[in-house]
């Protein structure tokens, strides 16, 4: 039986409040992102232009994630939070200035070199299958050169997100992805009619700029003091570098998997690359709402608990967070699997996105959705390791898992093709299986590290969630068979409502602890606002 201290409960409420703020902003971001995806897919479909754009965008995303995305945040936030927890604001701002300057220099140099060697990168690394299609190859190279400036902008913006989150400022960093989508939407609507697919590329650069600008007012309010320094002799800079190196290596392995998928998909039937890209994006929408919001909100709290030596409180906070993530991700996975085709038909079908495109994206989403729970849990548990200043363990496990992913990709693509199935589904299945194995390994190690994870409470939440999911799945299957001739929007909306009502109702009937906590929080807020 677990016992929570008052300070642990306070920390959990702090995470819940912050997660609520981030989740609200992420809901908006996902809605705008959906509109962005709809406009892009209906204008370009899964044809050669979109294949070229996704290839070019892959390098930009890789550079961002390697240098300024998750790798930097996981190393920077715990170190920066340590200064804040000890009330050393001057030291915190010196560290932020140094890291910002280093990131700016590195990304500028790497982006410039990538622009120079863009043809070789596309030909030998990203999409060798395009060599036999000269127009698509040249288009991918030209688009890559247009998109690369966004990497530098995103680098600084990604660091600012870490600074603001460490200061418990979550709203504007969480709104930044919405601004990115708005820039792309402007590119599709205003620039593409005259510039074609290059309008989408320039919209990407504009979106990166908006991603940065929306965060600057919050930074000013924190009275950030910028210093033109590198701080190469600063021990805290060394600490960030020490923590970042293994994470950088791990992120590199993850990105290598995306490159392998891009490489393999470029050799498969046209539309395969865009299909796995679109399906992965759809799967990541609930993952962002569920796991990324909670992970962003929890990392500063976990880090502060570790900095103050309160590991018992961290264990309690992590277990509580895990239960919430599992109860939300399990029905989301089932819902995506069963409703995938009407969802895709409703969102994207139209213009150049026809029945064949729907079929290809739905096939990839089937296998990606099966791995949603794994992606969500890995997101949370990895942040707990980062808070413990241990970036090595999740990286080692991630390297093993992603190495398996590469092998699985080659194996499953071949098996799917020999079975007469669309081979790009094998790439999605490989990702889900590898992520599931990664989740299992990280949980076992974290359980030993913290001398337990309140396993009885987690198991209690899981069996109730699985029971509710089983009933929900049966109801959705009946709904799908009955509504087969209804419009896609009716099938999708009806399925979502049925799923939420059945799953939520069963959790209430089963007296799930987390539902009671949520209802108590909502009731308390409502009562406090009453006159």
C-alpha cells in the first residue's frame, strides 16, 4: 500500500496543473496541425512532390532533434533547474547564454555544410530510390536547401522552451507548435498557388520563426540576461555536454531509423514514404496530448525533487504519472486501430488524396497505433532518468531497441512484400515492436533504481483499463459493422463518443482511483469559482 506525503501530493498537483495547461495548448496545436495536414494532403496527396518534400524535411528534423531538440532539453533542463532550485539565477542565465551561443554556432555550420552537400545527402543517404527519377531527386535537393534555415531558428527556439519550462512557464512554449503550423498553413494557402511545393517549404521556415517569436515575451518577463559568451570553462556547461553526449548518440540512433525508413520507402511503390510519414504524425497526435504534455510538465518537478534529495517523492510522482498515461494511452491505441480508416477518410480524402492514398495511410496507421502505449510510456520514463542526471541508461536501451528496429524494418518489409501486403506496413510494425521492447526494459531498470514503482497501484490501474478497453473495442466493432454505409464524419464522431462514454463509464463503475482524483480536482475548481 503506497503512502504519499503532503509535499509529494503538492508536487503531483503541480505536475497535474502544468500538464493541464500544456494539454490545453497541445489540443489547440493538434487541431491546427490537423488543419495543416488536411490542406497539405488535399493539395499534394501522396504523389512525387510530397515524397520529395518529406525527404528534404527529414534532414531538417534530424538536425533539430540531434542538436537542439530532445537531446539538448534532456541535458539542459535538469542542470538549469538545479541552479533555480538553489536560487542561483545568475548562474542559470550564464548557462543559458553559453548553451544558446554554442547551439547557434553548431547549427549554422552544420546547416551550411548540408546545403553544400545536399545532392550527395539525398543520393547516398536519404533516398537512393530517387536516383532513377531525376525530377523528384532534383526537387528534393532544392527543397532541402530552402528548409535548412529553419534548423537554426528551431535550435534557439528549442532551448528557450527548456528555459521557460524550467521556470514553470508552460503556456507559450506549448503554443509554439501552433504557430509553426500557422506558418505552414500560410505557405500552403498563400504561397503554394504561385510557388507550388516551394510555398510549403517557405511556409516551414516562416513557421519556425513564429515558433521562436511567440516565446520571446515570456523570456523578457523572466528578466533573462543574455551574455555573449561560450563558457567553455564553465563546469555547468561541461555537465550539459556530459549529459547530452549519450543522449545525442541515442537520438542519432532514433533518427537513423527514420533515415532507414525513408531509404527503404523510396524504393517501394510511390506514396509509401508519405504514407508512413502521415500515419506516424497521426499516431503522434494522441501521444503528444497524453505523454508529451505530462512529460514536459513533470520533468522540472522530477528534477527539483532529485536536486533536493527527495527520491521517495519522485517515486510517488512518477508512479502517479505512469498510471495516468497508461489509462489514457490504452483506449487511444484501440480507438486508432479500429477507427483508422474513417478518421483518415474524414480528414484527408479529397483533391489529390483519393481512395488509394486513404488505403495506404490507414495500413501504416494500423501498425503504428499498436505501439502508441509504448511510445507514451517511454516518453515519461525517459524523463525520469534525465531528472536523475542519467542519460546513459535510456540511451543504451534506446540504441539496442532502435538497432532491433532497423533489423525488424528490413525483415518485416520483406515478409509483408512476400505475403502480398503493402511493404510500408512492415516499417510501422518494426517501430511499434522495438518501442514496446524499449518500454519494458526501461521500466524494469527504473523499478530497480527507485526500489519499486508502486507496482500494485499501477497493476490495478492497468487491469481496469484493459477491461474497459475490451468492452469499448467490442462496442466499436459493432458500431463499425452497423455504420458501414454512413458518412465518414458520422462513423468517426459516433465512434469517438461511444468510445469515450463506454471507457470512461466503465472506469467509474470499476472505481478507478485516478477518475476520482480528476473529478475531485474539477469539482474543487468549480466550487471555488462559485459566488
